């Protein structure tokens, strides 16, 4: 273990939420909202507040005093214990903890640093990114993008010690400057979805957002979608958003969408897996729904031009439509399969029209920094939605599970009220 910067002697073993310890003093225990295997199930019941030992940073690690934490879909999966039991998966790799502290987004204050940490110091106010990897891994040493490394993991999901706790443990490169104008809760809400959307839209050359080119964005009022609209707009593209309720339309327009499609329009009957091409009747019916969706897209765009990029994450429900919709030589980029993993691709469209189906996962350090700069510059708003207290970790994930959330939700951890932007003196 590396040296830990402790600037004051121990006073208390555990502090109440918001009862701030002396800067740099690390108590023995902390409050954490914990998932255990016996509670796997609907998120509202899976999380419980417990007292847990505060972890000690290794040489290149940073202990952060969490002011607020962001809610993400990955801890809906962690709560369900599906498709992966993250606790058992870690134990198979040698971890001893029999619990999961989730939370892959946070804002907070650097409280202790390992002996080799140079980029941050105790007292720095930071936001955290969730990409973790072994900097000494041979593939990374050989120059591979760490997001492609076999050691790549998501903090607060695949890795333990996430942000639903008074203290969280991260690697040094996960720390970025907190935008000073944002409250703790707003600052905790955007990095995971923002940086993921940034990579999806800006990494996969030559299929990146270009000036005046349309981008079709599923779930425009959701976490990823709200970021994608703003990033597309900031890069000069034309965002067209899809939503399922009329009350989300204005939200997307305010963010910069040129037009919005309600996917619940009864003319669209074609969601989900493709019928077999030999079943002419079913296939024609599918095509009818897809063409109606395409016509609506042209209508809201105001011209007959297909999207250069389709930004997908629902997966099974949407991929056939995304492949149908994307322009010749365009890209469907996908980072999830929320509605299912068996997505059908009509290969005739893929090869004849030279379309690209590209997987994408979170973001590199550089992409996180670029996204963070867009937020610092006011070009991307975190789209903070509902804010919960620390006892609301389960409820916020339940709202996400039931598709009731708009924008990005946050949880107050050590910040005891909304609107605070810095650590009280
Ligand atoms: N790989 C990565 O790095 C990464 C990063 C972030 C998130 N993810 C994953 O991406 C997914 C979305 O995350 P999020 O934070 O954006 O979630 P979110 O805030 O819940 O938003 C998802 C949006 O998807 C839309 N949607 C839901 N079911 C749909 C369906 N059947 N067809 C079309 N649209 C549908 C909903 O919008 P409407 O109902 O209004 O259409 C909803 O607003 C999750 O599975 C998450 O785990 C992956």
C-alpha cells in the first residue's frame, strides 16, 4: 500500500452524512448504500445503508470524499444481479468483499492520495470518470487505447468502491476538475453518459459528427440521448431525437434537437426483431412500419436526407430500424442492449449500402477531458433531473428501471442540500 496523506489525527471512527471530517482525515468507517446477493431484485429493495470500512488508496489511487453521486443504468443491472452477478464475478477474480458499492459517477473532494499520485492533491474539487484499467498491462504499454485493453473495467459496476458511499476509491486518471459553476449534484450527473456519448459520436473516424449532417438519437430525453443531442449540436451536426411521450418533446427541442419523433405513433408497428425474409407478408408489414418511421424522420428534418449516424442503445427493439435508416456509408453506433441483445441486421443493407455497425464503450481519458471541457465551457448541460437523498439510491434506480426518468438523476451524499458548489469552509 502506498502512503496516504493524512493531515490530522483521528477524531471519530465514523461521521454522519455532511458532518465534514477535518480535510484529509480519513475515518475508519463510512456509510455506504450496499447491494448484497440476498437482496438482488428490483432496485428499490436491493440497496441498503450499512457501515463499511473505508478503503485505503494504493500508490496510484485517490480517496475522494463524495459530495454527490450520479445514477446510471449499470447499477440497475447490479441490483438485479443480471445479466452479471458483479459480486460473484469479482470474487472469482480474487476479491474478498461479499458486497457491492455501486455508483459510477461522482463529484467530491480529494481526501487522500497514494504516494505516486501527481495530478491531484488533497482538497481538489473533482468529478470522476468510470473507466479503469491496469496502466502496467502489456497491451496498454504497447500503446493500445486503454478502453480496448483486456484490463478495462467500469468503476462502481465491475469494480467495487463506487460513489454510493461517503468515500470512494479511484485511480488517479479518473479525476477531472469539477466545473466551478455547477452544484455538486449537477457535477455528479453527466460524466458517464456524456463521455460515452462523446466517444460514440466523435471517435469512430470517418463516421464522426460533421457540420450540417443529421444524427438520429434514440432516447433523446434519457441520460445518453440528452448528452448526444448537445454534443451533436456543439459539433455542428443536426440532432433528430426519438422519445416515447409527448412531454419529452420540448425537453429535446430545448437541448438543440431540430426535430423529435414520438416512437409510440401507431403507424410504427415494426419494433423488435426482423421477420424472416422468406415470410413475405410479415416482412412487408415490417417494411411498412419502418418506411412510416423514415417518412416521419424526413418530415421533422425538413428534407429527404438520411442520418449520417444513428445513435443506438435500446438494441434489439431498434437496431433493425437503425440499420434501415442510416445513410449509405453511415454508421449505427451502439453502446448497450437495454431492450434485448438479439438484434437482427439485414445484411443486404449492410453490404450493398456499405453501412457500418460499430460497438462503443465508455471513453478514454482524453475523451472524458474533452467532454468535461464542453461542460466547463457551458456547451453541454448536465441535464440534471430528479435529485434524491442518500436513502433514495434504490428509488432513483427504480425510476430508471421503469423508464420514468428524464435527464440525469443524482443523489446527495455528503452534500446535505441542493445548490452548493464548493466545500463549506
Ligand atoms: N457501454 C457504455 O459505456 C454505456 C454507457 C452509458 C449507458 N449505457 C447503457 O445504455 C442504456 C441507456 O442508458 P441511459 O443512461 O441513457 O438510460 P435512460 O436515461 O434510462 O435512457 C434510455 C432511453 O431509452 C429509451 N428507450 C427505452 N426503451 C426503448 C425502446 N424499447 N425503444 C426505443 N427507445 C427506448 C427511453 O426513451 P423513450 O422511452 O422516451 O423513447 C429512455 O429515455 C443502458 O442500458 C445503459 O446501461 C452503456
